[in-house]
C-alpha cells in the first residue's frame, strides 16, 4: 500500500524519489547479503573439497563451476571411472570415493562409470608392461561387486548417483569413429606419459591398443558431459585428455582433481591386494582394526587425512607423539574406520578384542574351529599348511623360524617339531591367525 501523498506529482515529487531510493537500497542490501552468503558457502566448499587433494586443474575453474551451479540451481556432474579389474575395493579406492561423496553432500550428482569396455584393454597407467586382457566373464563378475562395495561410501539414490557402463557407447563405435578419435592425439603426446616413455626407452613392448585407453577414458567425459573428473595421481594424463576432447567437442572443459595414492599398510608400496598390504572394504571389523594397528607411525597423518573426516587440528594433535601415544592414535583411527563401514558397536568390540588378544594375551572370542582327520603325530609346519593357516610347508617353517607359531600358547622354535593333534588344541600363526582343532 503506497504511503499517502508520495506519488502526487509523480517522480518530480521529492517524497516519491526518496521512497524509490529507499526501496532500491533495500533491494541492493538483500542482493548483496545473498551474494556474500553465496561467496561464503562456495569458499567453505572449496576448503572442504581441497582437503587431501594433490592437484586441481584448475581451482579457479572449480570455483566458477560451483558458483554457476549455485546461481542456476543446477547439479554438477562429477565423474569417476572404475575398471572392474579385480572384484574387491579397498581403502585405497575409498580415497576418491569419499571425495565423490563430498560432492554428493553438496548437492551434486556422482556419475560412476563402470569401465566394462576399457577393462578389456586394461589401464596402462603405472605399468611397466602390457596388462593382461580380462575376459568378458571376469569383467562381468568383478563389476557386479563394485556397486555393492561403493554403496558403503556413496549416496545411492537416483538424485545423487548415476551408474553408466562405457560399453554402451564404446562398443557401438565404428572403425571410422575410432580413427577419428585417434587423430585427436599424436604419438609424441602419448610418449609424454612417463610409463609409455620409460617403456619406449627400455624397448619394452607397447601395444598400439594401449594408446587407445586414454582416448577412450577421455571420450567417456564427452559422452556424459562431465563437469569434474576425479582420479589418482596416476590418472592425471588420462583425465586431462578428457579436458582436451571436451574442448575439441565444443564443451566447457571438465575440472580435473587428482588425489594422492594411498600407501599400503607396509608403508612402502601403494595399497594393493596383489601385494597383500591392503584393507578391504569387506574385511571383517576385527581384521580391519588389527591392520590399522599394524601400520607404521608415519602413515597416520595421510590415513587420518584421506580416510576420515576428523578435523585437521585434532589430527595434528593425534599424530604428534609428544601429545598422543602412537598406539592410542592408531586406536582412534582404527575405531573411526570400522565405525564408518560397520557401526559404533562393532568398532568398540574390535578395539576391545584387539586389547584382549594382543595386550592381555587372551584367546579371541570368535576363535575359528577346524577339523583334523586323525590324531596321529604330524610336523607342525605341514599341519599349518594343511589347515590353510599358511600357504605352504616352507612358509610354515619360515614362520616357526621367526618365532611366529604357538601351540596352546607355547612358542614352537624347532622347524621339524611334531605334535599330536587333540580336540581343543589352539594353533596361532603370527598375530592374527588362530584355529581351535577338532579331531575326527
């Protein structure tokens, strides 16, 4: 309702001019407030997204995409490609999946590409030789487990997750399409990749089909119209190819965010199932906790940073040996990881079980039972192999030599030692493997 007398004489009336000025001032203040709020939110999102990230190409473009998304109310499409080359996902994979979850919690859509077609070539990244080609059956079997495991980390509703199989477009390409795609890059550009360059210099064979892999991964970004692509540092080249192909197709180029490669629990090599230095997302709670407790002290900082959401100030206190004992810090880390993939009760039980077995030297509550065919005397090393507690007789002998074998709590020191199995006898190999015998 207009104030009395304001509009008499139109805008020539000083009262009308003052009223309009006040209205415009209020509108300006409101717009400024929301602009500042938006800038604050974007700044906070950038800080959260940059945590643990090795490199961003580029941070300015990411800020622009986040701002545009907030202004237009449109989700960003965050791409992650995973080749089902093995059936298991471990904590090394979780580093990138957790970053993808961060984007989801900010309202964006994760586009998880199952590379069922690219897996038939095998990613040459970081390889010193050609990767063996997987069969379609192997790829299908491995791919079936990926969604179930990734679902432990990602939001899986349709609003936040889109699952794509790149065979749906790559398998449909004609040879002319492949040649057109191959023409986008030169051999010289391919040889800028460290693994290709090293193999070329050492005259180690490089299959021509391996050159196609970065192009196919990059083409995935064009097809799904990715705004951001996530990957490990070993994927930097492949991810940047996606940017180039998007520009060539007339699209806005995707932002590339690369994460560091998580060291395995040995503290030397990257986490890998083939090296046995991994923690699987499907590992039982007790085993998860025990593996965390075994890591070298120098791994605590990257593990806390990349695998948890604990704030950086608390992490600095936990990893400072002058403020927190390393065993206590690893206990916090172990419980946090078990809690994330199971629940609080399982995390507490795993911690208590570890203390009971390894500090108080008691037997585990969930001691597995194994059957022994007869009660005749047997060599300990051979019995361990037969019960699958070690992979071979020689490994059993090696464990005995290292003092890692106990029978009913007594350490075995003679590699040729024999025992007569009895029901209820407990065998222990290393810190984690136990078995209670049942004879007959």
